[in-house]
C-alpha cells in the first residue's frame, strides 16, 4: 500500500474523546485507558501530539518536546518520539515509514534541530534496524539493550541517557518495586498481577508512581523510563508481563 493511501488524524485535546488514542480503544472503561486519558490532558499542554491512522491501516506515532519526554533522556533540544506502533496486517505496508516521516516533518516545522527515539530489541519499542534505515544514528547506549537514536539537521549537541542505573535501582531497597507512570495504558493490569505475585512469593511490595518528565530523568532505573519491575535491586522487566513470565524471570539468576 502506498503511503499516500493512509488517512491520518492528529489527536489533540479537542478530539481525543472522539478518536481515542489508539491503545485500549476497545476497553475505554478500563483503568489503564482512563489513567492515560487523564495523563494526556497535561501532556497536550506540553506539546504532545499523536498522529493516528484513521483509514488505510492501523498504527500511530506519539511525540513530545524533549524537555517533557517520558524517557530517561537528556534531550531538551529535540523532539522525542515516545512510541511508533503498527499492528496486524498493517505491518510491512509502509505505514511505519509514513508515521516516521510525519514525526520528522513535525519536528522540522516546530523548529527542532533534530528528533530522537529510545529503541530496544525485545522491548515494546521499535527496533534499531528500522531507525537505521531512516537516517538515524546511535549516540548513546544503556543496559540491557537500549539505544538512543537521533536524526539531526541542525547544529546541536547530541542527547544522552540520564544514566546512574545501578544507583537508582539500589535506592529502591529490598522487595519487589514497581515504578510506573500512566504513559502506557497497558501497565495497569500488570501492576495488579505483580501486587498479588509479591504476596505469593513473600516479597514486600512497593509501587512508585512517576509524576513528571523530570521524575523520569531523575529516578527511572532504566532508559525506558515509564515502567520498571525491580526485585532486591535487580531489574526484572521494563514491559508489561504475565504471571508466568514474572515467575520465570524471578527464578532466573
């Protein structure tokens, strides 16, 4: 399918209740959806934009000025892509490239000298290979598999990860800690499961909510920023997971 066949809608405060924001569209009464919707009210005022495919495919891209990015990055001079997601039969249709072009065009129109995105293999983030093909270069890396990718057209220093991951994890203390935000609506179900799993394993449970982009840069124990499962200082996961996946990860050395 040619990129021109994609009909895109820009989601903002005036139409978000009509259009939704792509994720959990069929579960608008779910807690995760409601929390993300409330989170968006503040983020729209900070410059967050969502370009969502209305016809011709299924996907979206979410961007925000780097000073307000909910990733553990120092990227105030850049527009940051939070998410670029294409699902189902839309994969391989050229839709991902179309959405990326929309994000780059938006950054240039807004006067940013570059655009940045955190990527990872085996994570809910888009893979590095895709960004390589679209003219991005890696300027920083973080464990376990995160890369900070940028495309620059202006004279500006590269962004960087916030770092100090070991120190931030150690500061969480013992037991099972979930550090979360409302940027991803799929987190909520996992938090509920982890609370129950902690009790089954005899672990103290602590939930920490990240309430601002500054909070993410200062406290997040991985580059992903918005969701972390840490047990006794060890990073278990940065993505929503099933009970079986959690039990297996907890048992791993």
